[in-house]
C-alpha cells in the first residue's frame, strides 16, 4: 500500500496534517494547543488538567449538557492529555461525522463558555487526579523522575501540586486560555478516512483569521537533584532511574531506540532476564525512551521489596553500563523485530497515527513515513549501536524512589 502524507499551513501559521488510511472507515483527529505544563505561568501547576476539562463544559451556544449531548450524538471517543509543551485534545469517530465534530471542537477551543461554577468542578477533578497518584506509585515515580531529570520547567509534573491548584482562579485560567489558544500556534492532525481538501477548507473557515502568533520557546533552567526519596509506608519500593540520550532529531536516534530495546524489549531482554528472572529481585522491570524537543532520556522502572531494593538498583545500573561491553547479533535482531512490531501495531490505529504525525512535526518540523522509520530500524547493526554507545555512554543517572526507606547512591554513578 502506498503511503501519503497531507499538509497545509494556513495564512496565520496553523499547521494541518493528515495521513489517509485506506483500510479503515473511521477517522481520528487531534489539536495540539500550546498550554503544556512547561508553558504555564509560575504558580499555576496543574492548570493544564483543569483547562482541558473546563473547555468541554459549555462552548458557543451550547451549555455543558447540550455540548455533551452533541458530542455523544456523533459517537465520539474523546481523548485528551497534558504534555510538557502542549495540551492535546481530539477524538476518534465514524468518518461521516468528522465535519460536525470539527465545528464543535472549534467552539470548544475558540468559544469556551468558561463559567466560574464549572471551573470549580474542573479544578476539583484535577485535585482528585493529583491525589489519586498516591494509589499509583509506579506512575508517580515516573512523573517525579522526569521532574528531577529534565531542567525546569521542561520536567514539570502536568498534575501540578495541591497548593497551586487550590490557589488557581477562574480568572487566571481564563487568561492562560486567551493567551495560548491562538490558531497560529496550533498543530492539527487527522488520520483515517477523510477528504483533505474539505478538511483544510473547513478549518480555514473555522480557524483562519489573519493573525500570526509566534510561539515563544521555553528556556531550560536548572536540573533537579540526583537522588530524591519520598517516604511511603508499605511493602514495596518503587525505583525510577533516568539517564540522558539523544533526542528524536539526532542522527543516532534509531541506534538509541535499538539499545533501549536490547535492555527492555520483551521477556528475553537484559533487564527482565538479569534483574527479574536470574536474581528474582523485582516483580516488575522495564525501560523506555522518552523525548522532548529539547532533550531526551531513557527511563527505567523497577518495583521490588525494601530488602532487595539496593541490589535491584545496583544491577539495573550495571546492565545499563554493560551494554558498551558488547551486544550479540541475535540481541540486535530481536530488538529490531520488537521495534517494528510496535510500529506496525501503531500504524493500524488512526488515533496513534494522528498523534504520531503531530508529534513528528513538532519535534522534527516534518512527518516521517512509516516506511522511512522501518528502513532506519532495519539499518541498525551491532557496530552502529556499539559505536553510538561508545560516544554516548550512560552516566549521570537521576534516581527517584518511593517506599519505606531510601537507597544508598554513590556520589558519581
């Protein structure tokens, strides 16, 4: 099947991207709105989560109930999320309902009612989501890890903190929306069954004012501490480890991804084998690549007991460093199969593709074809990955633990 990418930029700078999928009858779309955690004013931590709910509580001529009924009437499967730079809102639905859905989302973005009573409800939900992290220590350790690893404000926790959420006002949240919900700063993406000419013309009518708004880049500041422990009584210790690597835009990106897959690309990968299977140190272990536009890292999670926590950390760090000592051809081939399998599964989801092409454009300034990604993965070899590791050895680990007692961390890891 031939691949095709659609692109159109409105006069105000709004980017419109599309990837048709011949085998589906559905469509997915998303709007990237530059109100992510790193772009929020000081003292407004968590405002992104409040805003992403508040704007759906009435827009244009519809109050909350009428808007919900209109969205439900189109069979929308809504999605939303708050990242470092952007709030992402979108939906998947039957292709025939795309046009009225975009009309509704234009009202939600450009004409939200922003009623104060509804703001209080949205803020309360955001506080509950934040407090709910105490019941999800694995998720919480990942958020705290990125908060320490990335220079502020890039690593800000999108859930914020309770004190700042309690002080957030409807007026301040409204100012953030008015400042950042500018069409010229948005990226729109669509994937599935659609008519691109109709889509971009409709968006031009809905969003195409003549005002160009340049996007102010975030200036990275100081990194957090090398080791942070949060006391939590319980029978488990949750360990997060992160170290720097190359971002998506770097020529060695695919070697970095392959190296991560050798570490944590399935039950035969090194972390699972060495930490869990051979030594029985933990009940859960895994590593993932994570990239912002400015920088990237490899994050690892391990869940274990207090008695085994120290050895678990030591073995995890040893496995990171042992990669430079040698990788077999079989490990590289297995890692590549895993990466391609993930790529194929994502390519079959219109929602994943809509999110992927928007992310590509933000991170790279262009969209990669799936065939290009597959080809780059295929080109990885033992030599290419080892050369990458030689020039980008893992060091300066950031570590976060949550549990009944802390872990000893060497001065230089």
